[in-house]
């Protein structure tokens, strides 16, 4: 993240400096947006009569507790995305746009599992006593750099004042990366068996998340041109 965010910021500043050198192409707008990436802010400027550049940040946090058989999970979902996008308008007077770009993908799910009142874990159909395995944790994230393509409606810098904006697209975030950890007193062959069972559960979770390689992006919002 330390390398990605400065790169996006530098690219955005380059777009702004290019526009600042041409008084005819120095319009700026800020937008408030909400959708499948959470709520966020976005800055738009025009590069040419038919191309705009946008940089934005969006996200939200969500926590939930749930029980699966004899395990109680405390789950925390963090959605955080920083986008650098370019819009191409099919004509000077059109509101319809084609969009492409890249996003920093900070989306992450963390889960902490503890035994229920029964005092046991069932891991890969093997029962473990909580005195041997006291907790099982998992985290899920995706590729940090995610290409984006989509379509949209609205030109934030075309006219002064308030404007409507909408986007529909796909973020290509790749396969889920699942990491697991646990606290155990087991040793030797018993711990080897636990490692194998944890790995099997991890593979199953990765399979369950295979459909999230392509994250749907749908947003609506309002923008204001200065």
C-alpha cells in the first residue's frame, strides 16, 4: 500500500497539472457517491473535450457474529478502495461514458472463531476439544492492484452546479487469498493432523470465494462543478 497510494496520487497530480496549463480545460468537480464499494468522495477534471480523469476513495466497515455448528465467528469486513479512472465520452454532448482504470483494493475479511458452549471445534469433520484448540482465525484479501472497466452516465465537469452520476462495472480483484492461524496445545502427530484439517478448510473457503474474482461495482451519486 505504501508504494501504490503515492503512485496513484502522483498520477492524479499529473492529470491536474496537465489541465492547469490549459485554461480551456481546467474544470473541476467533486462528487459524493454510494454503492457496492461503500460511500466515498471523488474528484473529476477534464483532460480533453471527450476525456475526463477521476480519482476517488470509498469504503465502509461491517462487523457481525455468527455460529456455524459448534464454532462462533466474529467477522469484520473492511471495504477500502482508491480509484484512478479515465472516462471517454462518445460525443461532446453525450452523458454516456466508457470507463477504464485501476484501483487500490484494500478489501479484507477477518474472522475469529471460538468454541460454543459445547466446548469443541469441528474442523474438516474432525472434532477437537477446546482445551486442545482454543481459537481459529482466518483472513481473506485479494490482489492489491485491480483493473477496472465499466460504463457510466453523467459528466461532472460539463456544466456548472449540481449533476447526477452513475457507474456500472467490474473490478478484477483476482482469486481470494486465505490465511489461517490457531492456538493449540497439540504436538506431534495430533498437530500434524490439525494442520491438514485447517488446510482443507482453507481450500474449501477459497473455493467458496472463487466467484469473487470479479467484484461488481454499481454506484450512484451527485457531483458539483466549481
